[in-house]
C-alpha cells in the first residue's frame, strides 16, 4: 500500500502544477471563448418556398403522369377491343 | 363499357377539381390570414401541408396494407387495383413528407436530417412502398409479383402505426404539436385542418384516378389474352384445313 501511495502523490502534484500553470489557464480561457461560433442565419422564407414548390410539383407531376397514362390505356383498349370484335364477328375481314 | 364506368371520369374530374380548389383555398388561408409563428417565423408555414401530407401518407399506406392482406387471402382484381393505387399515392405523399420535413428541420433543428425514430421509420415506409412497386413491375410472372408485393405491402401498416406512436414511445426531436394540443390560434387551427382536408381530398381523388387506370390495364391484359387465344385457335384451324386439303 505504501508503495502505491508514493506514485499517486507524485501524479497528483504534477496535475496540480499543470493546472496552476499559465498555459493551462490560457487553454481554459480559449475553450470558454465562444465568439468564434457565429450565429448562423438560415433563410426560412426560401426553405418554405422550396418545400411548397417541391410538394406541388410532385403532386402535379404524378396527377399529370397518371392522366396521360390513362388516356393512352383508353386508346389502346379501344383499339384492342375493336380488333377482337372484328376477329370474332368477321374473321375473314380481320385476316385481311 | 357500363354506365357506371362511363360516369367515373366526370366524378373523378369533380373530385380532382374539388381537391385542387380546397388546396388553393387552404394555401390562401395559410399565406394571407394565418400569422407567422413567433419563434420559427415564416418557415413554420411548412407545417400545415407537411402534416397533411403525412396524414395522407399514413392513410394511403394503411389502406394499401389492408388491401394487400385481403388480396392475399381472397385474390380480387378490384381490391388489388385499390391497393396498388394506394401504394403509389402513399409513396408520392411520403416523398413530399421527406422533402418538406428536412427543409423545415434545417431552420428549426439546425440540421437537414437526424436518425431519430420517426424520421427513420418514415424513410423505412417509403422504402417499403418503393420495394412493393419495383417487385410488382419487375417480377417475371405477374401473379408471383402480386403475391410477393402484397406480402411486403402488409408490413406498411405496422410501420405506419410505429410512426404514429414513435415520439411518445421513444422520444426524439420531432415536436408533438397535434397530440400536445399545441395549436393555440384559431386561424392556425383552421389553416391546419383546412390543409389536411384539402390534401386528403386530393389524395383520395388521385387514388381513384390511378385505380381506374390500373383497372383499364387489367382489362387490357385480359383482352390481350383473349386475342392471343383466338389467334392461336384460328392458326390451328388453318393448319388443320391445310392438312385436310392435302
């Protein structure tokens, strides 16, 4: 136990000496100095405009794509139905 | 085409028109009547449509999940079309939530994104919706794609529930404005519920529009099969006639 006490006392004395040194005090003061952290200004109006633009562009693009796809499907379906009708009603004409 | 189907586009157009008009009215209320938030400023106005979009996303994905479960148990083309339409619209809403949210977070939290529970779960539900659509479109066999897609889509409802309870259960940076009774001003309350109503009307119309498109595609697939069968039958008949002639 005596053998352990001696290195502990030496270590403690070293830390105390370091803490009382001018370099330590300067470091602590620098750490306390928050002036280098500048307040960031985030433009809220721009963010809001971008959010609304993206949202409406997404919904608009989806609605437009769905409507266009549907009108193409309607055309294809009519053509297919017409072909099927001709094939079942007049097989000879449909062949031509 | 039945009278019911023929009437649908008019009803759809009416629904889409009503949704659009409600959205314009809600936007007008949000920008010209509702005051800006004292702490967050003008960026807080994202909140009205961000939360409405999130409601739409949760409702669509829960409906998609329910439709997928029903279709797994008793396959039905109409239910399947409804499920697919809900998944697509839910995905569009999820994209809206995940783009408007970070823009708001940048101002209020000082960061675009944090891996907090609600945000992470919202990303997960978006990935589930995308995976369902990719699986269905890329499956070599349509029926297999439908079954696997439906099995995956069922997961969306539990995740949606977890998104709903995430803040109460695990905390995180997300504010609890609605559950916490945070909307004090009556103008803000009108703007909020008006936006929710407008977005849900628009979302419902989009689901109906897409569902009609999917039903048309299903009908086209059936007709193609009929046509192929008929052509095959004719070809066989032609072959047998030639054989008889020789």
